[in-house]
C-alpha cells in the first residue's frame, strides 16, 4: 500500500481523469445537431439503456464472487431474482430495493445460523 | 412558466430520492477507501468533486494503492467511463435546443442513475413539456450531486468502513435492475438486455471493465438486429 505519486502529480492525474470523463459526458450533448449522424445511430439509441443496465446487473448477480455461480449457494442470485419479480409487479425502485436487501439479509441469516 | 420549470425540476429530483439507499453508501465507500489507500482528505474530496463517477473513482483508488502507472490509471478510468458517451448520445436529442451555458453543466452532472431516471421519464407516457425537459434531468443531477458529495465527505470523516456483513453494495445492482425492468417494452429491447447482460457475465473477467463496454455494444447490436428482423417479417 502507499501512493508513490507526489501531491502535485496526484492532483494532475485527478484533473486529467476529470477532464477525460467530462469530455465523454459532453461529447454527443455538445456536438448534436452540428454533425449529421447516420440513421443507424438514431435507431441504436433506444437500446442503450436496456443493454447497459443489464450489463451492470447480471454479473453482480451471477458472478458476485468473481466466478460464475448458478447454484443455490449464490444468495445474491436468489435475492436478485426475487427482487426482479417485485420489480415486474410493482415497477417501484424502493420496493425492489427493499425486497432484494431484505431477502439477502434473511438468506444470510439463515445460512449463517445453519 | 416558472412553476412548470420548478415542477419538472422537483419531479426529477424526487425520482432520485428512492435511490438514495444505494447512492449514499456507495459515496461513503468511495470516501472511506480513498483515505484507507493513503489519499489526503483534500485529494479524496477533490477527486469526488472533479470526477464525480463512483465506479471509476473506486478503480483509481485501488490502482493508486497498488502503485500502478499514472498512465494506466488514467486509461482505466476513462474506459470505465466510456458508457457516459453512450448516455450522452441517448440524451443529446433532448438538449439540442440548449445553449452552451446549459449543455456544459448538464454534461458534468451526468450519472448512471440520473440518466436512467431521465430517459425512463422522457420515454414514458407523460413526459414534461419539450421546452422544460432539461429541468427534469437537472433535478436528477442536483439530487445525485447533493447526495454524492456529502456522502463522500461523511466517508472521509468517518474513515471507518460500513460493516461488510450489511452487504450494502448489493443495493447498487438492485437499483439498476429496478430501472431496467420497466424499460423492457418490446422484444428487441428484451433481446438487447439479454445479450448485453449475457455478454457482461461472460466477459466480466476482462481487464479495465472492458467487458461492460463490449457487453453494451453487443446488446445494442443485437437489439438493432432483432428490430430489423421483426420489421422484415412484418413488411
């Protein structure tokens, strides 16, 4: 452990990462309308949320410890599936969060107590 | 005029409030781990203010602690944040009428959660009137920023971790799931989600979070292909 960079070097790195991240965030918002984008890009836009969100969710459920785990020992997968059902039924973020966290705590308590 | 702006702003702000149980612990973890890794409180807070992107902040902290090359740290952070360019493209059509003094601050405030709530709202049955649409997004951005910065500060000040047994990190994928499911409106979108999620699972071992970018691109391509196929079948 320990940071080998000087204080000034660290601040410069943070600043550059901030600028790079800002450039990515600004990219299309800034240039929209000034550059003509092909039709396919317009069609692709509506698939971004589903593709990215699923890519953030599924590995956290199926590979919580790094390796693919589809067994009943994977408590996060079970709790996640339960939360998915609640999400489908209620379409409510807070209910989904509450159901998923409660299920995970309950499962952890049951397994821990066994 | 004023009230409809305020209404759009508060609707955006309030849409983020239910996500706070996922956002605030994540911000605190960023603050705590930065201190544990040896960053000064000023640098830890500075990074949170300047970068304002949790996943990349955590990666930077981890790499700094491991003594990685600054160039590697820079590229890792930028690759993890490539998804913001996709969000930027998705939101850009809604902001095209705005001047630079709006576009630039709105871009700085772009986050996963703010994007997801905003695009769900814009695509919903009852979106805000066109001229005030950016006020909804601005509300999500201020709510996220207003949760993230004090959350990081609290993590820095506490300097002690939330017990791992609370599994509060699980709130993050649960949040994304709650945002994903209502958006699965038709078959091509479902295909995009299944392929995106499936590729992400298989490619999770790739370095620098590249699996996420690969998964997103695959999912989008699969959605486009499914849509084209369905149109051909109908046409």
